[in-house]
C-alpha cells in the first residue's frame, strides 16, 4: 500500500530539491536531495548498510522542516480565547471547511426551514455575530472561507451554500471547492482558521460532528504548511454564487 505522504517543505524555491516529506501513518521522515557520490567520502561513513544511499542536505532544511518533537503535544485553547481571535487579528482570517455535516447547524431554526424546502430569511439571524463581522470588515480586515463540497452535495453542504448569502452580506468572501479537487491538491482533512498567516486554530470534531476542542498552532513551519493549503484551495475555489448557479443548472 502506498504511503500517505505530506510535503513538509523544501530549501529550494526553484527546483524543489532537497525536500522533506513525512509519513502521516508511521511518522517516518523522508528526505531527498543530491546523493553523496565521492568514493572517499562514502568510505568514511559509518554503518552505511547495503541498499542505503547517503544524501547531502543543508542543515537549514532539517531545522526548518524536520519534526521538533518525537510526540507533538497539542496546545488546546478555550472557546473564549478562540472567539477573541476574530477581533484581535490585524489583516486576514481564513477558514477551510471540510466536513459533510456540522451538528451545530442542525439544531437551528434556519436548518429546519431549509430542509423543509422553505426559503430562509437570513436577515436578523445571529445579529451579534453579523454585527461583529461588519465591524471588523469596516476596519479593512478580510474574512474568507473555502467550503469543500461532495458530489452530490450533502444536505448540510447545501444548507451552508444557502447560508453563504448571510456571510456574504456581512463582508465574508465565501468560495466552494469540489472534494475531488481538494483531494487532488492534498488539502488537510481537518477544519482550521488561519489568522494573519501567523497562527492557526485547528477545529477538532468528534464522531457526532460536534466541535470538541480548538488547537492553537504557532510553530512557523506548521503555520506555513497550512498557509500553503490555503493558497492552493483559494486558487481553485469558485465563488459561491457561481458554484450555486452551476449546481442549479445540473
């Protein structure tokens, strides 16, 4: 079975070599770069086994992209601290939504209306949340989301596609991406917010699709990995109005 590999980074911005990958299942680190070929250098290596190939990589590559801990200890923050991130950031707040349903949506009156086939009037819904979004966007801050959608979409995904009208009205830029494209781009399978390209809030859900914790990630290499996912998703995602029109035309 093929390994599930994650690209951690490269020391080269041109040819991508050398680079570091990580096996998501075993935790093993895979490094590729130019081979050490000088026979005199190879002869001086200790414990070089049959079939092993010595390679040469810059020290900075391991410092920047190698794992820093044998077992990573998550930094879990409270929901109050998480809420404060949405007013304390300076420039951009960006979200990736990957799930097929969110239990919190299904307990709302708007979800009931939507599943009954009734038109949802979003004005006046979550006034406090909307007021905060308008206040922050008035300061020049940007809120952006990419929502991954299955083919065919789940009821929860269709609900959020309609819900995007509310988010758009308060200044959020909402876009959608087919799951097949997300898999091709090897996007993370977890929801997260990234603030100012500086810190990440990873949202952890249980098997019932309830939010159970928020993990704060500030290590630059980890944040950079999420920023790369953001850039790929944003490039290929489609504005929700266009996406919804395409669904309606099917």
